[in-house]
C-alpha cells in the first residue's frame, strides 16, 4: 500500500491495494491514515454494494437511508444520481433534481441528527467527462487559521442544525413523508469541537447549520455562512476529479464537502454509505482556547 498526500492540508490517494482483500494490519493502517489525512481516495476499485458496505464497516456501523421515498435496493446504500432506475435523467427544477442539488453546497453528512455521522464512503459508478468533482474542506486547518480573538468569541457557541430548514431553501422535501420529516427535528451542536479520535480542534458548520442559539436569527445565519465561506478556501480545499470505480472516504467530524455541477444532460451515478456516529461521542467536548490545534 502506497499513500500519496495532496499538496493541501487534507487528503491522500492510496495505491497498490485491493479493498476487497484487506488483512487486519492493512485495515489498521487505512484507519490511521484516515485520521491523519481526513480524506482518502482509492482509485479504480470498482466495488459492488456488498464490498462497499464491508469496507465502510472498517470505520463503524452504518446508517440507514434518510428516506424510504428515494428508491434503493439496499437500505445502507444511498444512490446519489441524476438518473432514475428507468434510465431517464432528472430535469432541472423537478423534485429529484432539487433533492440532490443540496449536495452542491458545503455540508457535513447527518449533522442534522442528534448523533452526527462519523464518516462517508462514496463510490463512482458513472461520471461525466466534465464537472461533477467533489471538493473537501479541512475544518481542522480552518480553526487553526482563526485569530486568537475569533477563537475566544466562538468557542462556547451552540448551533442549531436543521435539515428541514436547509433543504427547504432548495426544494425537494415533497419526496419525504410527514413521518420522515417529523423524525428530523432541529438539533444542537457546539460550533467548535474537539475531534474524539485525534484531539484536533475543528469547526462544525455547513449548510445544515441554521443559527446560533440565543442570538439574532438573521445575524447569526449571516455569520455562519460567512464563517463557512472563509473556512472553505485554499490551501484547505482538495478537489477530486472522479473516474469510474473510484472510492473516497472522509471524516464528517472535521471535513465539509460539496459536489461540483456538471452538464445536466449527462449522467452521474454515485453510491454512498454513511458510517454512524457513536453515542459515547455525542457529547462533544467544547474545545478550550487553542486545545488540540497542533
């Protein structure tokens, strides 16, 4: 196994490995590298659902799909695509296209849940020749880049994360049932958190972050949007150009990501598994001034 880091603050590509055949030592090395780089890409693995699920479980137990309304053969594998199973391509402005359009804004998967997700694994099945890249932003380095006064001002802030709010700004919620939307009430998470496995301090924001508890709604939303925009800047952003069969795994606890647009008449089919967060890590330690920022 060979690991080639990117030239930015996160991300590495892993070569000379078959994810279908991992011994215990290699599996441990993968998880250790993931903790260090936060995003790992494995080119041209061409896994099926079963193999992707097995690989994803290196990082923990898997979440089930957010909604039964989105068709899927396996409740642990989410089909992220602009192509329906019958082969038709989604039209701009229709429900399915709007539902997936949210992926093009900086976010962390499942931050709107009481126990946020730990990791996501994305597999490229069909990619367009142009566009459709995925970008990853390092929230560890983003925290490190804040000045002392900003860190002190933000360190005790609690943020409401709300999927109905964030997706409602875009559309597509009609694909969900009333029971499904009722199961996603707003939740609260610290804005500044200490990563439970590495000790690094990081920001926890993104599009699902609705507002700051106890502050003016409009002003706090403006502040959160500006904080996310400033955080997701070079040299803290890695852009991956997909090829069919690629696999990427990233740490949702310290990475934001977004998909890039592509010509809407071209198919793009991806499959995602999401590793569930751990209950014992739900009570994130609110970071002290500069804690874990090395």
